[in-house]
C-alpha cells in the first residue's frame, strides 16, 4: 500500500477546537494525508473570544520541527499563526535549512486577526514576515484584512485587491491567493483571487448563509497543502481546497457549538460540482465587475455548444490520416478525431475528404485544431486544446453548428473548460504516452475518477497512454469514452483491438 503523504502544520492550538492545528488535522485526514504539528502558541479561546495567546519560545518551536524532520519528513508544509517576529525568524531559518535537503511546498496562512476580531500577532511581525518568510513560500493565503496588513495599502474593489496581490507577490513568494470571505464584490458571490506572477484567476463560489465559519482560513490553507502533498499542481490544489471549504460551509452543523461563530464543517473529500468554484473567464460580461474583462475575447466568446447524440462516445481513436479514418469507420467505430500535426498545402483537401467519410459512415468526427477549415468544410465538430481557446473564434464555431471538444489536464482546467459548456470534455493524460511528453500533467485513475464524479451526466473522454490492459480500470471510473492512438494504430491486429475496446464501452 502507498503511504499517506505527510503534511506538517506549524500553527497555534485553538482550545475551542475550531481553527488552528485542530482544523488542520481534520482537513489533512479528510483529504487522505497524515498530519503532524509544531505548535507555535497555546491559545485560550472559545467561539466568542480569544482570552490569551501563550506563544512558545523559538527553542521549543524548533525542537518540534527538528524532531519531525528526523522521522516524519513532510511532502508539504502549512504555516498558520506565528505569534511574533522571533518565531517568524526561527521558522524561516529552519525552512532554509530544510531546502538544502529537499524542496518542500510551503503554504502560509498569515493569521493576524481571529474570526472574533482579536489581534493574534505582535505589531512588528509583519515586517519580519515580508523580509524573512515570504521568499520561502510557494503560496500565501491572506484574507482582505491580512492583505492590507502585509501589503500596507487599503483594499476595496477588485482592482485594488489585484494590485495589492501583485505587490505582495513581488516581495518574493511564488503566488498569492486572496480569500474573499470578508467582502462581496458581487452580491451573493465569494471570490478568491489567485496571482502567480504570470496569470490571474478569480475563483467564484456562491455565498452560503451559515454561522459556522470559524476556521475557514485554516481549513483552506491546510487543504491546499494536503493537495500539493498529493501531487496536485497549484491551481488544482486551490480549487479542490476552495471546494473543501464550501462543502464544509454547506454541510457543516456547527451552529450549536458555542454561542459565537461555530466551526466550519469537515465533511470529507469534495465530490459534488456545486461546491467547486467557477473559474471566471475574461470574455464573460460579469468579468467587468472583477476588473478583468476583455472586449476582444468577448467578441469570440460562446457557451453552450450542441451535444452529441449520446453522453457515452465509446471508443475514440485519434488518427493522422483519412486512410485511417475510413479503415476504422469500416470496423464500426463511430467517434473519431483527425489530428494533422504538420499541415501542408493539402490540409483543406484532407479535411474535405474526412468530412465526406464522416457523412458516409455517420461518424462523430472531430477535426483537431483547424477550426476555420472545419467550418468551411461543414465538419461535424472540432477539438481544441487549452491554448487554442485563447485564439479560436468560438462564436463562429457555434454559429456554424459545429460541436466542440476541449482538452483538460486536472481539476482547474476541467472547471475552466466547463464554463464554455462544450459538447464533451477530454481529461488527460491518464498515463504516460509516447505521442507527446505529458509528464507534468499525468492524472492517474484515482484523480480521473474524482473528476468524472463531478460531471456524471456529461460526455467525458479519457486520453493518454491507455491500452487494452489499462482500459478496464479507466472505464470503471465512469467516463463514457476512451481516446486511443497507438493502442489501435500500432496493434498487431487492429480489428481485434477495436472489438476488445468496444466490448468495454458503450458508444
């Protein structure tokens, strides 16, 4: 059995049980990780007040960290309450030494003010954080109060939040996720802003009316750390964590715990789409309210593409010639993609022939990338990658009546692509493949199953390194289609391979 990833929480203890290391340990367990703790302070608090903060000495804090390093080396680290500058400096020095052994993702939740309104850190702590700790962090997750505290500037609307996030990230941390639970830019929406120095994303969830909000920041940051420990890239980790908190707000029942703000629920892995955030697209009209609207992108924008005749597209070979299209069509394959990697002057003629074959055999035939000639030739559909979405005229594709498939690699891209409501979504690469290097985007069967569960009635296609031996476990995840390349085109007996795949799938 694979060992559970180890995640450390360097944070304060909440005697009320709703935040701090108590919330972190519950979150680590929810997401399948083993949690370890280095306690920075024993707080005396309940749901209504923080009565005392009893910070431990830097020596006691370091002794905990050193003991963990000797036996329980982390896959990720979450940092919460650091009560004073001495603790910040001690943790920063320890992390610099840890980096000499191995680079470990570090998520810092700059806890400064409790839900009750009580100050949790000494006044000079922020200066040491900016100087010593920030350059060691892969992600920092301030709320709006903490963003103002560290950036030293007031934040109100979306533009001010974005500017402060840029300023904070420029101080050395890899990325900033500003949590929006203390403000509503749009009524009824809770929006978090993710900025990594290259790309900005607004992750939007609906506001849930609940009195159980204690520990939401701790839970979010520890869920991100746990997801990073599980091997998720940053954006995937952030959307999974936001869904974890949203699920806790929706299903938690902490209202009757204490007289103040009850603890957010800890309700296991988020498995329902309603808990995951919407990824705001700059082409959407509502992006104007978040200061990231693009009129140019809006001119090409479209949502709600025609659906295929079945949610289960079956065997889906991707081939590079019309000869292969016709050969597979004669074997009874209905869903196919023509992918011409290096087009020449004969591209249009090849697509015209492909469209003719598609009509003759009643194929669900998708043309990869080349959307304009696909429109001109009256194709059934087109397939686009994530990069193509930035340049393709989606409005023209939809107006021409073509169906649209979109490639995705992980939770974030799946959620983002789903905003377009395409005809199907492809998820990959499930395994390593010889056709292209996808080593940084391998999903595996377990992650595929979690993504498929979010969209049980949507046409989904699994792609990447799937052969006949691996196909049964892929099909068991619930996807209705498996895309293959070499498993069919390089099979010793192509017809037999097609029959074996089709026996596994309904198409």
